[in-house]
């Protein structure tokens, strides 16, 4: 669940932060469309790769910011400090020659974020809700790139193994 400080920080990405906070007071499950690029960037990835990436970051005690899931689109969004695109791309390219698919939402982009108290089963839900203002560090972006590459390689290998063993069982 998002804290009051998290709500205040996230609402700053709205055209009208006070109105955004009031709307969330009326309906804390209500998703909102917010601008990316000034307060934060969002790395959007496939839900399978995103869940594995998040799990690896947490297990290893690496820095991770807010993370959301869009269940209908089967996508996850990792919130990064604004202006993180170049650092993410460079860090990912050091990890793999064939980067997995992703989208960076930055200046000029918008993202639908879950309400502060989204419930399990809602289309938009926080996996790791913002609990305070997020200033991030370069390490957060690098850690995300490294674990995203590793998680994607793990998933690809597991799928390949499944195909190989399925053929062997026939």
C-alpha cells in the first residue's frame, strides 16, 4: 500500500496534483494517467520477465523503486529516475548483445498508474508501491538493467529446456 508521502510524490506528475490527491481520497483504487519524464521514467517490460527481474532484485538486496503491473496487458512498469534512458540502454548493452524487448516511457509519454490502495485482482496494481519521494540513484538503473538481462536469459533458457524435454518425452 502506498503511503501519504508516496501519494504526494506521485501526484506531482499530474497536471493538477491537488486534484489528483482529492480524486484518490474519494476512490483510492482509481488508476490515474500521469506524465512520465519529469519526475520519473518507466521501463515497461513483459510481465513474466518483469516478475523474475523484480524477484531477483529483491532477493539480492539490490535497489529497486516503485513497480506496477498491468494485468490485462501482461506488462510491468519499473519506475526509474527521470532521464534514465541512456544509462539503462548502455548498461543493458554491456550485459547482452540481444536485449529483450522493452519500452522506456520518458518525456512526452504517459503511464496509467494504480491507485494508492489497488486491490489484488485490479487491472493496475502496485508490486512495490512508492512509500516516499523517489530520487533514485544511478545504481538503481544499472541494477535493473543487469537483472532484466539475467532474468530474460533465464526465462529463455527455461523455455528452451521445456521444448527440448518435451521432444525427448514423445
